[in-house]
C-alpha cells in the first residue's frame, strides 16, 4: 500500500509539470523589469504584435524582439537607430531612449514577404510639448498643390540616354534661370527641355545636346554622397518591387499583383518603371517626393513619410534620376542623420 | 545453439518483474509529453525553438526509429505515456491490481479488431504532417487529441484497445517490431496448455491479464505484444522468456495474410517516400501545398498522396504479385498472394524510415541542444546551450549511410520475398518472388534518388 502511495505521488508530480512550468514563467515575468515583447510575423499572419507602444520621454524602453516565422528586421523611422535583424525564435534585446516626444514608426527592414511593406507599428513618446505643432515644413507636393495621381506623360523624350558629362561642358553658357535649385525641384525635365528648345540662345543645339544639358543640371543639383545614400535606401526599400535596375520588375512585383483583389486597378498598381522616360521626364522631383511621402493609394506603394526624413526622401529622388540621366559612382559616405534616439 | 534468454540473468529478471523501472521511465516521459503540449500552446511558434517540435519530431522520432523500433520492437509501447493510463485505470491502481477497476471494461467491437482505423489515423496525420511537424500549436493539438482519445477509450473499453486498434504510432511499431532482434515468448508451450487459470491472460493478484489481449502461450510474432511484461509478473511457472533472436524475424514464421496489415506496409513505405519528397526535396510548390492545410493546393496534394499510398503503390504491387503468381503457377489466390507477399516489404519500409530519420537527426539534431536550454523559446538558458548554432553533422557521410541502409533493406526484403514464396510456390519460388523484388528495387531507387540525388 505504501508503494502504491509513492507511485501515486510520483504520478501527481509528473502531471503537475505543466503547472510548474507556467508558475515559473509567471514568477519570472513578475520579477524582471518591464520589457515589451515585440513579436514579428509576416503581415498575413498578423504583422507586429503589439502594433503600438507608449513610453515617456527619456524613459528607457526595453524591447524583447522575437520573430515568429521568418527573418524580419526592426527599424525605427526618422531615427539613427541601427536596424536589428530578428531571426526566427531568437530573442533580441534592444533598449531605446527617446529624447523628444512624438510618434515614431517601427517597420520591418527585411523583405519578409509580399506585404512586407505593411509591417509597421508606432511608438508613442509622451512628454512636455507633445501636442505642439510639429516644426516640419509642408511637403512640396502639398505646397505646390500637385495632383499625385494625375498622369504626367512627358511632351518630349530623348532618343538616347542623355550624357550629363557632355552636358556639363555645354552648360557654361547656360543662364542662371536654368540653374535655379527651386525651379529644378518643381519642374519636370521635359518642361525644362521644352523651354531650352524654345530659347533662341539654344536654337543652334541639337535635341540630344539639350537633353545632355538638362541631365547635367539634374546631376549637378546633388552630390555623390547624397546619391549614395539614395542608392542604399532604394536597395533596402524600393528594389523589391521596382527592381534593382528600376524597370518595375522587382522580385516581389508579380506576387504583389497576385495579392491585389480582382477589383483593384492592376494597371495602376503595377510598380512604376523609373527607366520609362515617358513617365519619368514628365515628373518633377517634387512630384516624385510626394509619391514617396504619401504612397500610392490603392496600390502596393506604401507611404514613406512616416519613416524617411526629408533628407532621405530627396536623396532617394536624386537617385531615381540616375535611371534617366546615368548611373553615378559610389562615394563612401555614412547615413544621413535622423532624430536623436539612443539605443543599445 | 539456442538463442539466449535474457530473463535467465537474475538481475534482468528482477528488473523486469519489478514495476518501478518501467513506471519511472513512463512518468518521466509523461511529464515530457505534457511539457510538449504546454510548449506547443504557450511557447514560441517557431518550430526549431520549441520543444513540441524538436523534442517530439526530432529527438523522440529519432530515438524511436533509429533505436527503439529496430532494436526493441514494441519496447516503446512498454513505457509509452499514452498507453500506461489504460493499465492504471483498468487496474484501479498504478502498481499491482487494486480492489476495483475504474473503467467500464467493454469489449472492443469485433468488426474493428484490425488495423483499418490505425491506417486511417496515420493517413490523416500523414496528409497534414508538413504542418503538424513544423507548427508547435498543431503538434500540441495532435498530442492533446491523442491523450484525450487514449484516456476515453481506455476508460470505456477493456485492455489496451487504443494502443491495438487506434494509436497511429502503435500500428506501425507493431509492423516493424516483427523485425526486432528480441522476442517475448513462452519457454514451454505445453506448460501453458496445462495451466488451467491462464493468469497471464486473466490476471491475478500479481498483475493484470495481458493488457494487449494476447495469450502468451500462442504468441508467435511481435506485432501484438506490447512488451509490458505483465505476463512475466503473472506467470506462476516463470515460463516467459525474452530471447535475443538476432536476424531471425517474424516475416517468415508468420507472414501477414491480412489486408489491413498489407495496407499498413504500403502506407508506411509510401509515406517514407512522400515525407522524403516533401521535407528533403527541392520542390517549393510541393512544400507550400503540403503546408497549406485547408487550401485548394493542399486538397489536391492530399488527394494525390492518398491515391498514391492506397491506390498506386498497392496496385503496382498487386500487379507484380499477380505476375509472379502466374509465372510460378502458385496455387494461392491473387488476394492471398498480395497479402502474404506484402510482408516482404516490411524490411524495406523500415530501412526507408531509418534513412529518412538519419537526415532529420543529422541535419537538424543540433536544435535539440538549443531547446534543451530553452524548451519554450522564452529566452531561458538552463544548460547554457541556448545559443548553440544550427550545426548539421556528418553530412558528408549521410548519403553513404542512407544508401547502405536502403541496400540492406532491399536485401532483407528480397530474402523475405524468397522465403515467403518458398512457402507458397515451392520449387518455382524464384519466379513468384522476382516481380516482388523488382518492385522493391524500383522503390529503393526512387528513395535513393530522393535522398542521395
């Protein structure tokens, strides 16, 4: 009888194991400092969990990042915090301290699936001045009242890829009106070319030389460092759909089309081809920046306004022009600065 | 020279008669089983970081298919935490029988006393296996469902009805246990015949009647003996032996003549091919279809798999058997030829599973180190091995090992086919066996192509 009692006690012990495990887990959670567990899943499986985190200014935010399926990356828009790769099931700890209030967007930095771009969440940082109007400038497409969705075909396109180097030599005689930075951002290249074509001072030039002049102005308006930054941003965020070569045939393009509902405008939802002169040369830099900032409503194009700083958006736009006006060399340069957030 | 009887060794005899070693192992496994369910529901959904997947489908499966089944036959069933509760319920006690059994003790329906339900259960799991084997929550659901079914069936029906007629694992363990190098048999059948009480079957104060419903005095193959050792405890004449029989097996002495057993052999052999193609093959669309349980692609996949396992494969074998039957002028009917010769495929089936499991273990075994430290993916580091990387082992030797195992399996199948044919076709056995061996050869080549390329 005694042996049977011992056996029964052992059986109770064995069957209590789940309760024991869950009890230890509960105690562990109570004792450890508050940690926000952020779980990453592909968008179709739920995306980020939680989708919103609230913290105070200068309060350390301890994050435990775990991917539940594939490799994700945890990045925070408009900050200089380095993105953290999240391997399936491997917890990564990250502590952040925000020095000013605001709403920060965290997003996946790895191509985790067709709707990777929709994998976003927000960190709401509360503190003095949180309700003050943001001092950010009005986006140019808003200031210029541009219709981002209207077709913008170029009235003229070059017969060959413009040569910015040749255009630079020809440009010595160009009047300052054609060099104005503000004008170059708000005017499509085809329009500038049309003005040059109509300008008696340039009557003697060939059409192609005028395109070379236009290309030189667009390239001169930026630097290698900025274009390098734009290239990095493009590779990380855009190439999946728009293609590494800018032809709109990225690895995700087909899957993106398949993921859209049958009722969607599939033609419009197709990733833009930056190599298409008809489309690109009819757009201004301000229009391209606006599309990046706002995203394409009803298409797979996400809005990047919550993630990229103004400098990053312009760097990206400058890089997009290289698909029309020639690739540029890579200069060694660091990333552009974002808001100050310390992370470890 | 007679085969050694390990129960003649006094300390082994004491170990087997005592219930404690068996009980302690069962309780540890029961705790592990319950932890796997908790891990599946509350742990990381990432399979290779969760004990439900790594503990069950890598560690347990490897131990089962590489050690327990090939060496001990139904040895696993003797300590299985799913089966043991049946004994405890029906004994009304954990050790020796108590004053009152707890279960209803009904007899299992006669029309279900076969392997068809087990075959259907295994098929059901097989078509969903890609999802079950990779998603902890699904694995936990399956384990919970098996536990619930085992408890309910054990409460309602007598003996190990769940183990014998429902458990999808028990079904194939029984099939392959026929090849095990050990066997439990009686020493002197005449003594059993003379024993009026037959306590090994009816039970006594020392222990239960055979939980598996087998009369040891007539036992001539391992398939239905659950290695629970109750007969060792209840035999008043110490007439039970556990013999080391080496390469001798049950396929020749008692070839299967039942269709349910024949189909079990085909389902297992074909499943090894399917699992290898899905888990180790390079076909992304196939994997996606197998994983997408409920999707249209999965329905098509499931249909093809079922058709292959219970249609194409047995159909091709039937034709091979029929060809042999006509060549050899065997007196057997086509159906009996099919059923009896299917037993010859048992060694090849086991070899195919061993080869598949070698891939599973050597390629993914290192996850066991990670999960041993962090069973739930909660960031624990119990043994300091949480960050052990994924380290495939012996990958250079793996294809050679698998090829050797499969060739041994093919050889054993060819031998078994010849011996079975000798019993049915006599002098023309070679003609009867040749198409069957050719069938096994084609399956072996297919498996080799999938594994080795």
